[in-house]
């Protein structure tokens, strides 16, 4: 399994305060990552002077898209996840295949599954008009993910910015690093620990499945008797009926059948009721006492989930590329600049 060498990063945190128009002051942090003798600094409010239109442009596009297709909120959130889990948050997931390498879009966790590329293209085009080669595609993914949560009813957070876009992608790392829908707790823990995440981070970030949908083919083992002993019987029968009517590669089921477009704690309530759609969802409540305890905490206290999700997203968003890699700010998110024309 490919892994990230987090211990080799040089990280320095500096604290100070930012005062907003409301008069409220909040602590800010720089996260400095030394890569190949270069320094990448993640900070809050990075584009306030260089591109003050950046966040409003991104929010406007996400708001417009989600109002037309609520599922897109989950898709944009997922793009950020699948980007960061492969060699850090560097927009490698957005790169098209070239004669020199095969990108990540055709990796098993992404093929015919990831959506939202055209939304990112539109955001980038507007940003290039407003402030050319200033806002990275990786930062767009991070901000769009936050906005998607907010527009779905979740809590917002200040996004750290300053990421660079990669010059290459890794289909192999995407296949190895992104947890599969049939993962058990041990596999999930391994995938997340390889990136420096705690058990709580894993359960918290899994809560992103409170919005979005999944193809029937991703949970077919649950329908055919392989992993359904812990499923709510009515829920199982409804899924069997849904997935029997057409191609399991195209039919979609809500990850949260109660509030599918609302970012809330219902996902965890569902797990305790035996209504987790994916194997990797349900095992959090039935496969390990420690993960079940965290699930119960989020059922009892929704605000704890929102706060922890914010912190885990900031942690995920700070995942940097391996040492020795370089980056740029792409003009077109789908191709590196030297091939852009």
C-alpha cells in the first residue's frame, strides 16, 4: 500500500489573530511545509489582497450548481477527499490522462463515480479572468468542499489556503490509498492512519456520507446476503427492490435515506438503526466498540459532530505532497501549464 511520509515534512505553526468586520477576533495559523528546500505556507485569508473575489466567485458557482442539483454538494466534497488522500491536497485528481502518465480519474474508486469537474472548470475560468494564475486548483477544491457543506446545512470553517497544484498524478496511489466501500474497521483504520488521522478523524470524516448517493454495485454484497446480518430488514428490502429494477452500475441509492441532501448527524442515527448503506459505513456501529462509542456521541450531540468535522477537514486539507515534489498554479485545472495551450 502506498503511503505518505508525513514525518519528513517540516511544519511550523505560528499563531496570531484576525479581526473580521463584525469585530470578532479569531486565532489564525500559518502551517509551513518545507518541500525540497521550498516553503509552502497554508494560511487563512491568503487571497484577501491578491484576489478578494476568489471566495465569492467560488461560493457563487457552488450555490448555483447545488441549487440546480443538490447531489453536487456531495460530489464536490468527495472531489476534495479523493484529491487529498492521494499524495496530499494538490489537485492531482483533476488531471486528464496524458501520453506520459495515467491520471487518477480512471482509478477504481473514481471511475464513473467522481463528478463536478465541469464545475471546477467554470470556477477556474472565472478566477483566471479576475486574477490570473493566483488561486490554485487545489485551493478551489478545498473552498468548494466547505461551501458545499454550508449550502447543505452544515457548519462552515475558515479554509487554509496556499496549496500548489501537482505536475503529475498517481492512479496506483488512488487505488491503494482511498478506502473501498466494503472496507472493515481494520482496513479503514489503516488507510486513515497512513495519512496521520486518528480513529476519531476516521469516524468523523465518514460522516460526509450524510449527503450524496452511491451506485447499487458498490453495496451489492449487502443485498445478496454477504454482509446484511446487521441491516434493518425494511431498509434491506427497499434497497433490494430499488436495485433490482435496472443496471446496478447506474442506479443510485441515498447514503442517508432520511435527510439525503442535508448535512446533519442523521448518518450516525442511521448506523445505530442498521441503515448504513455501505459496508464501510455500517461497520462503524457494529464492527468495533470504540468506533461505535464515537457514533453514539454524534447521535447524542450533533454539535460535537459539526465541530469535529470542521477540525478533521482542516487536518485533511493540510495534507501536503511527499518531499521532493514541486507544484504550480495551473491555468487549466485539467492540464499542467507546460501542456496548456
